[in-house]
C-alpha cells in the first residue's frame, strides 16, 4: 500500500530504501551529551521515565570517538547484513546540548564516512537556538537531515506530570524555526501517560495539522531506577495492554497525513531493565498485530486525515 510494501502506514525504512535504492541502516552514536532536564538546569530529576541511558536507548560506548563509532558501526552492519548506506543517529540524551562550535565538530565527525547519507539528531525543543539550527541546516544539501524532538504529548498537564520541563508552546517555537530552516522534523510521542483516548487523538490531530514530517511512537514503560518504576510499585500507574496499544496506534495513524513518515511504532530494546509492561519486549509481535489490525479494519494511515478546513 505504501512505498510498494504491504504496510498500511508510511514506514520510514521503506522511504529510505526508495530514496537511496538500498536499505539504509542507522548507526546509533553516543557523543557524551547530557540533558538540561537531568543536570538540574531545567528541573530536578529529569522525565519520570528516563533511565541512565537517556531517553530509551543505551548508545555505543562514549569512550570511543564519534569517528570510531561510525567506522565500527558501518563495518559491523556491512559484515552482518551487507549494509551499504547509513544514517548517523544521535539518540541518547539531548544531542544539541553543547556550544555550537563543539556541535559542529561532533556532527562533522558523524558525517565523515563515504557511506553515510544522512544524519538524525534527537533533542529537546528547549535545547535549540538559531545558530544550532543554522548549523544543522547546512547539512541538508548533502545529507538527508532530521531533527527529532521529544514532545510526548501536546497537553501541558501531561508534560507537567512527567516532569518534562517544557511546555507545548516551547515545542511550537522550536518546530516553526526548524521547519523555516528546511530541516525535516520527527516528533516523539508516548502513549499511556494518564491520558484518555480523546486526548491522545488530540495529539495526533495537532501533529497532523502542523504537518510534521515524521512521528515516532513509544509505549510508556517503567525501567529500573526511574521515578516511573517507583510510581509503578506504589500502584500509581496502570499500563496499557498490548491490545489497547495496538488499537490506539491504528487510531492515531488514521489521523496523520499519509505522507508523514512513521519512524517507530514498537520496541526499544531494553528487555534487561524493563519492569513493565513486559509485552513491549516483543517488538515483532506488536508490529504484526498492528498490521493485522489495519487489515481487519480495512484501513490505513491518513484515512481520517482532513486535508483542508471547510
Ligand atoms: S529530555 Fe530525554 S534525556 Fe532529558 S530527562 Fe527527558 S527523557 Fe531523559
């Protein structure tokens, strides 16, 4: 249905394959960034779900230089999967949280490999400014360039509850500046944040109206040594069931425009430190259930998207 695949949504990996002619593999990098929401600059303690790896991922060892990480990542992926092209991906913590001259060196190191065709930088919307946007924008003529903003929800009451340290307005300002600079924007959202179904759909409709380029969906999960894990043991939160998550993902995607790229719907590889819900460890099972639910509904991404206000 989308990109000559049998997927009922616009999967980012298929978009990459169409664009570059081969499967493009992400090399996840750790340049030793921190986060202003963890070091006390914005608030104390960070987001309630954040673990020591910084927002859902343990990246490669930060003892290695970024150049080395790219070289090793490309070699490993080539040997294991025959990979030919790569995107450098800064995932853990806030990857714009350094002075712009340092960022320039770090990002250039990540692009200094003949088979790297793109760069994706994950950060917070309060961790960006005009100079940083200008720097990132300078890559876009030669590389497929993305900024990924953690937003999680458009509802300020939710952002407060998860100790996000910024509000929706902050995201909007960063988003508008980034789009004006011609950089692709992927927005991260989390399901299960004490929100009802209508509230989650309001996030989908708001992102649809903004026309964001990409979306990454996570299921809230309690990892060891997090505030959320404490709340879970105190009985302060119930997680969505797998079935509820699958239904909610399909409902959410139905509201997004068909050309919004879907960067992730399941799986975050944290089985060793995952406390709950345990079902999120079975990534392919969840993805299969999403595919089957779309088939059952005879539906697809964008079916409920309204192109113009009447
Ligand atoms: S913004 Fe990301 S790295 Fe920072 S506290 Fe929240 S989840 Fe952790």
